[in-house]
């Protein structure tokens, strides 16, 4: 069986590459993956797959669909219009095309929303209606689909179950270590970023920790890491990693994580680290609530978390409290979430081992 995998893959985002690695890890052995990618050559090298095609080439996509039996949409927050109103149109268009061509379609480990436009909500509801199976990774998405009368599986993000490997050289850095994973956002202004940088310097002076600045998407995050590094007076290291298993493995070697990136917080929690959230999106709110993480919200109208303080001392004090008195998940709690995340694998196995409803010869 051949399955086309569609997500925000080959775009240099460590979280999305971790989702792809998790999906490949969970695919049944008899399924050959064909990845739609922003950088097919890099995807083949990074994930050890033999087939990847340009995600925006209609010719390449059509050819991949004609030769495939299934289309897997996800994981991640694909159907959202907060970053671009074009996202729902692009991904819904691929889903419609796959369904018209007779492929089995799966919406896998989705985080639905935000959907601010009526058109986006209609496209999302319509695209999910004809999927063989749907799985989501947060309760808000499950609630929305329930309102739409669309049955779905609710399970933790698949990256909980991603295998991790040790990071070469990490243990040679001074200990203890704290990871920081920030990303650009319209509400992370230069003034706020400077406040965070000053607070991190004070936090470091109070704890003697080595700060690991982790750009999950270097093309976007590296400048922020370099800005923070310029304000630090203690030991620190900018640590870009492209291999998802190594990126997750980095969190084995830290005591605490201060994270904006959703998957930085997932990886941190999965490795038993104390974690502190800085939210910019409902998916981070939902994760912080489910794990009972301390944190702040960058939004002008915070909901789940309190607003980010404007005083560096307040930031430093909260991080010190988390560092000294906070607790990571216990091994039993981590294992429970890993087991639940593997429900996404069970869904893949169920759909992709059924007898094909449409024969390849019938489509071609």
C-alpha cells in the first residue's frame, strides 16, 4: 500500500518534522510513504524515506495521488487561519482531490483552529466529513467536531511517543541546564523580548544554570535566540538541531524548559522536565491546562493563563519558583500519555489494513 503524507513538512520546523517522524514511526510496515514536502531532498535525507515530492507542484501531487491508495492529512494545526487565510483552502483542496480520486483519507492528529473566518470553518467541516477516520490531539478540537457531529479519536500529540536519541556534546556543557524555545509572534514585541532577555539573565545569575537557546525553526527563531544570547552574562549555547529524535533527546539533559513552541513543551514534559509555558496560541493554552503548567499568555486578552508581566523581576521570580519547587511528570504519568498517544497508531493500522475499497486499476 502507498500513502501520501501531507503536513507542514520540509519547511524547517522542528515540531512539524517531529510529527512526520512520529507518523513514519507509527505507519504499518506494509505502507510505503510518499511525503509532500517543501524540500523533498532534505525530507528524504532527514527521515530516511525514498519518496518525497514538492508540496506545491500540482503535477507532482497528482502523480503521487494516482499511484497511491491512501492520503494522510496531518498531524498538526493545518486547518487554521491565524497565520494565513490560505491554509484551509490549500489543505482542504488536497483533501477534496484525494477523495475525488478514490483514496482512503485520514485526518490524523489534528489541532483544529483558530478558524476566524466563516469560509475557513465551512471548508474544515466539509473536508473532515468524508474522511474514513479523524483523530485530534486536544479537547477543544474534539469539542468542535462533536458540535459538527463528526466522530473523532482524542489522544495526546503523537510526539509523546516519538523515540529520542542522546545529543552528542550536550553532557559536556555546564550543568544544570535550562532550555529556552521562543518563536516570533506579533505579540512578542521587541520591548517584551528585551524584558524576557533581562529576566533570563537575572534567572541565570540566581541559579548558575547554563541556558540552551533552542531555535525549533532556525529561519524564524534564530534571530530571537541571538538577541537573548547578547543579553546573557553566564554560560549559554544556541542549539539548533534538525533531527527530530535528537531534538527530543536534548530535553533529557535539561532540568527545566521555558517554551513558546508547542512541541518544545511536549518534548520537555515527555522527558520528565519541569516546564513553563509562554502561550501565543490556543494549542499552547490547551497543553498548559492539560499538564497544569505554570505560564503566561502574550495575548492582549488572555484566557487560560495570566498576562505576561512587564517587569523582568516578576518573570525571574516566577521562573525561580518553577525551577526550585516545580515538578516534572512522573515516569508513570509520561508512560500513560505515551500509551494514549499510540492510539493514533491504532487508528492508522485499522484504516490502512482494511481491504481497498477502490482498486488502483479503477482510478487509472
